[in-house]
C-alpha cells in the first residue's frame, strides 16, 4: 500500500472538526487536598499564577515546554507544561495560564495534584516530583501517577464511520491504512527536533478505490515533551498508536492524552 504524505506546518486543528466525548478542557484530579491560604497554596500561586513558561520555559523548545518547582518539603509544588508544537510562545503561555486558572477555580479546586488538557496545551501540578526521570531512566508519561492516559473518541449522533463493517474488505483495507499511518506518524515525531509531527496521509488511487465510502485521507498528530529521551518517546507513542488502533476502530477520530506525550488522528 502506497501512502502519499503531506507534513502539515500550519495549525493542525483546522483540518479536524471533531466533536469529542466532552468539551475541553479535560481533567484528571488527584484525591489529596490542600487547605485554602496554606503554604502549599502560596507556593502553587507563586509558581503558576502568571507567566510560568516565561520563567521556567525551555528556550530550545521555543518556550513551548517548561517545568519547575517552588517551596520546601512538605509543601513543595512541582509543575510541567507542554504546548502543541505549532503554537507560538504567546499563545502557549496564555493557554497554560488559562489551564492553571481553570484547574484551581472550577476543575480541581484545592487538589494538590491536577492535570488539565486543552487543544493547545497540557499542564500538571503536583505535590509529587514529576520533573525528572528516575535512576532507571523512567519518567511519568501518563497524565497522573497510577492513572492510565486519557483515551478520548469522538461521539456524535452517528459515531461510527459510514460504511464501517468489519466483515468487508473495504474495512480491512482501511484498517491497514490506519496502522501504516500510525507507524509513520510515530517515526515522523521521533525524527523532528521538536519531537512533534502533524501530517496528512492519502491513499494512492489504486488502494483508495477499494475502501468504499470509508475515508481515503487521514490527519494525524503526535508529540513528546523535549525532555524525553528517544527510546522513551518511542515507547510512549508506540503504545499510544496501539491504543489508537484498538480503540479508534470505526470512529471518525480520537486522541490519547498524557502529560509528556500525545497522539491524535
């Protein structure tokens, strides 16, 4: 099967009018709480109340990624933020500020550990050290410790693709097309200096004629945080591509979100 690929340099979301399970932002809230006006809250506000990326951002990433901490134990606050690879620094900073405001005001009020995902950014703050890899080279690539990554599929009034039938050859052809696309997007992300790729993939004419009414074009995005070493980025995205193959079958689209890596198609 031959794939025609276009690397998308502009805003990816303009190609994907997808209705998700629930409107953004998506959240994961920890169970541990802090009290209002406590030292923990003071450290949290000091670290994240404004311009987190301007102070803690990684210049090599274009200030689209940052991590930092504030305060002494047992009230230390840690935070990590990652923006989509095609946004500018100003939009990224605004998104992270909005994520923090939403987390503390309404999504996860008084939670010591909260993760918030928007289309353009992800932010997690925690009372656990989420900043660095451990001695074994492992890092928290899930959205929260001990919590599986969020797998979000679009649900509409007619959620399945028109013409989807696992018993027909057209569906089998499309599934192979999807698997090849997943493998390709992972490779493209790994080969990028930003560990980010957004692509448009077209079937060649011969294969497209055998897909019936199923799509002949896919738009996909994959990204890792720049502090992930290549093998950990690969393992995360490969696991996510396997999850996508298993969970997105017949859907019009979906995304898998974690703090340091994500995939959408």
